[in-house]
C-alpha cells in the first residue's frame, strides 16, 4: 500500500494551526444580521404572556421570531417528536427556546434577547431521575419514560440457581459537558430562487436539512447544508444544530437577509445536550472458578427535558451491558426518564462508557470476592471467535478481545506490579475491556449507509466529496488517504471538499465511528467504476490489455513491458476522448437479523475491541488522583493513519480522565452552575497521563482494507480502568464518578471508621 498504515500529516493541519481556517463564527456576508435566542429562565411552566415592548423600539432591533411565525412544522425532535422548535405553550427546562431576536449586531441581539419579558404559570419541576421515575405530580410528556430497551437471553433465574456466588453492585456515572472549543453556531442564507443555504458547525448535515425543510415547509431540494470546519463536537453537534439552524433559517426567510447565530459559552453550556447520567444495578452469578453464568442488569438514565437521542443511547447500553463477555443467561433493561434538566444527547461512545463502568466494576468486585486476578477473570470469560455475545450474536471472526487484553497485560508489566502500600501516596492498577458495535446497529439500520463522489481532473488530481464530516478528528486526512490509495493518485493531488448535501446523497449522521468503514467502502465502490475507465484508456495508451495496467501513486505502468506514463497524461487523454472521469460510490451496512422485542440477534455488523490498563497514584492526604500511565490496546482492523489512531486514543484518554476525576457538572433548580473553565474542571496538559497506544490489526471482512472504527472505542474503557486502579490503591471500592478529592477522602474516612464494606452484596452458595 502506498498511503495506508502509515503516519500521515494532517492535510488540514496548516490552516488550523495558523488560524487561516475559517470557522462559522468567522463568516461574514454583505447584509448579514444576527440572532440570539430568548430562552426560559424557569425549569417547568406554562407561558402566559410575552412582553416585547422593551425591544421593538430599541436601536438595532429588526425582528422577533415566535412559534406563530414558523411557516412549517414547529417540531425538531430527532427521533421522538416531543420537542417544539420554539416553545409556544410549555417550557420544560432552563434554556428552552421561546423566540429569536434578530438585530443588526451580535451584541444588540444578545442584549435585546435578555430584555424580552416572559411570564409563566410555574409548575413543580422534576429535577432528578428519582422524581422522574416516581412519576408524581405533572408529567413532562405523556409519560416520564422517554424510552426503554431490553436484551433478554436464556433463563436468568435458573442461571442464578446454579451459581456458586451471586454478586450485586450499584454504580453511577454523571453528566458530562462536551465543552468543544467552538460553541454552537450557524449562518442561514436565503437564496434568490426561494431556497436556503446553511453553513454551520454541525456533525449531521442531513439531520439539519430535514429539520430546516420541516420548519420552513420546504422541499429538501431547496435546502442546502454545508458543514463548516468544526472546532470540536464529540456528539454535541449531532442533535443541537438542527435546532439552531432551523430557527436561524426561519428568521432568514422572514427578514430576507443572511442570519448568523453564535452562542456564548455560558448559554451553550446551559442550553445544549450532555452525556446521560446513569444509575446501574448489576447482579451477576458465577461458579467458584469465576465463570459468568447469569446477569440481571438494570440501567436507568436521565434524558432531560426532551428525548433527543436517548433512544439510541438506551439501545446501545442494553446491547453492550455485559461488554465482551460470554454470559448465557442475561436480562438487561435500559430506561431513560424525562426530567426538567437540559436534554441528554449523544456523547462520544453514547451509552457504552457508562455501561463499561458498570460491567468492569462488577468484574473487579467478583475478582475480589473469589480472590482471582482481575485480568485472569476477564480472560476466562472473554468472547473468542465462534462465541456468542450476551445479545445473541455469533462472532465468527474479528473477536479480538483476548489479543487486546493479553497484549495490554504484557506491555504494561501487570504481572510485576507491586502492592499499593499504606503510606500517604499509594499506587494502584486497574484494567477494563470493552466491545463496541460499529455503526448505527439494528435500531438505526435504515440510515446506516454513506456515499462518496470521486472526480478525476484533467491534470491527474482528484476531488473527493463525502457525506460524513470531520469534527477535528482527522477524517479529512483519512478520506484523502483512502481515496489516493483506491484510485492510484498521489496523496498531495487529492482535495477533499467540504461536506455539502448538494454533492452526496443522504449519508446519515457522522456518529458511531462510521467514517472509516462506510466512507472507505463508498470510496472503493466509486473507485472501481473510475478505475475501469482509467485502465481501459491506459491500455490504449500503453498498447496493452487493461488488466495488465497498474495505477499507483500517480504513475501508470504496463506490468509486462515496464513502460510507464504519468497519471496526468492518462487523465488528459480521458478528457479529450470524452471518457467518464467521475463516479458516485455507495455502501450500506448489510441487513441484520435482530429481534427488537427480546434485544437478541445481529445488533451490529462489526465490533471493535479494546483493553486498557491504568496506573494511578493517590494522595491520601489531599484526595488527589494522578493518572500516571494508560496502556491502551485496540483491535481496529487496519490502521489507516497510525498517527491519527494514536491521536484519537490520547485525546480519548484525556476526555475520559476528566469524566472520571474532575468534571463535576452541578445544577441548582435546573440551572447549570459550572458554566465555565474555572468551575467545570477539564484536564489540562499538566494533568495528562502518559499513553502507550497498542495497535492490533485483526482484519474486518466488511471494512475497507480490513479497517474498523476507533474514535469511540478509545474512550469507553478509560474511566472504568481508572476507577478500578483507584479502588486498588485505596483498598476500598470506588463505584461512583467523578472521583473527586472530596469523595476519596470521604471513602477513606468511612473505611477508617469501619463503615465501608466491599461495596457489593455477595450472596453465598446456590444450588
């Protein structure tokens, strides 16, 4: 291979490090005006009046957009139609958008939005998952259950009856704020023929296209969406941009001018979606040797005011509740509850990091009860080729869990680790494993396709359009590599175009580590047609059969005679002889045989596996936890860009360290208190652990060049490994995130006073 499996510099890197890359907030157009939302300052209530007197005569004021002004549908729910674009009757959280002020400047729009007076009949809010579960008082929607999924296999009760030991534990994980560098932003431009163009910081242009078309009552053919360079997303720009862009589009069509909207940081944190907090109860039966025999798992999450993407989070959580382990008898129930808090949506791994914390903590509890080394317990129960997952899917190939774990163990020196000790500073080691279903799975199968368009130009260069987006993770570079490899052009001669709904058919959302597999396969599909034209023409030029032609890295060669010409000469010949120089490629995930009622069967078309080992140091005087090193072993099929893989893993470790240790999102009466970098503590460069990335390449038959995704698997086991390591260092169980200094000191104090057990209920012999 010419360009795959190597470390390639980011093709978009220079513009980003020099500041030349224009992000959405940088865009300026003649006649452009600005919008800002008027949002609810109470968590729950009915709107009784809106007083606009203070803004209509104010300098800079242009318009106020309310629900009655929406020409199409007042609905923006991504999956469940439970969220109005503009609240016209009931507000359900602090941040629910009621209207949009349009003004000449951004400063004016922001100031005028704060002057709008909204009066309410206030209701008693539901501010916790417990209250949502109880269902007392006024319901947020028809029910306080946003969604429910299950995965049931075998006979759970019989499995427990035959178990020698049953271990139970309750584990909790918190909200997590995306805190992307670039806040939510968009620019809506009304077109002269009656259509509209949207530029935005967004992951899912086709979601936005549908949302804008619905709000305007306009056909999708008249709605063009262009994904501007993104300053980070992590899932936070999957659902929310549909709201921003549809509101800005309504404003732009009504005032007849381009409308830009950029959130400030404080409002972005208050108004936008978060990672779902989870409460998880695991009950697991094992034999005395450590074999898993049965599991009963209840997963409950906080959806917030609207369902947004809770359904896909709940689905993945139920399917992956037991991770990469063989368990014949399983009952996993996953529910999300509405509350009057900001919505919970997609966040890197959506649901998998939470349940990984659950299944990896219960595995450590089982290991402690049985006196088995935590790695040995996992190796005993890991899925291997030919085994069946807890969700009933046989993995005939690419079950790389064992290789990731054994490689992480040997590389880290796990077997040579020392006891934690009893001094002020204590070191601990923790391990965690995971599996991750690539793509949208059976629940979202109909959307799990993607396209790519290749255009060879007459100088031998190549333009590539694809339907997914680069969120800063390096997708543009990987797309360029795959295109250069597939077509045979020089990498320097490939230009990847901005993602634009006008260029490629609806390719679904840029989520679920879909880009490499789906875009890569679409590129190969397009390249096959294009190369047929290229080799046919090359055969005429070189006077040889087309099957004898090799095209690689910008050179065209007759393999028998050795005669060679530059690709530019071939491209020019194709142009002057009117040969087709463009091709559209498409790939869709194969059909999945899945029983949705039981949550059993082929849940995903492919899986990635990972095992991570963390070494930590805990200061028992201050409660501070330092992550010294993380060994991250990942089976990702073919590594397209090795440096990109390493960057994904290192970034994921940093992001998960924050979720595990420092990021403590706090709210009072539904209002976020930790809205900036001084109160919501993200890890800094000085906090970062050393990371050793271990790449394992078990080829995926369905993946391009054998590749699978790594962006989300990289984050999933980190927090669990850290929590297991802190538990090891302290000698007490850590079953609640984040592991703040206050929690560490409280655990130590409780242990010193004899009030802390193992953290689980171990029920003795059965059967």
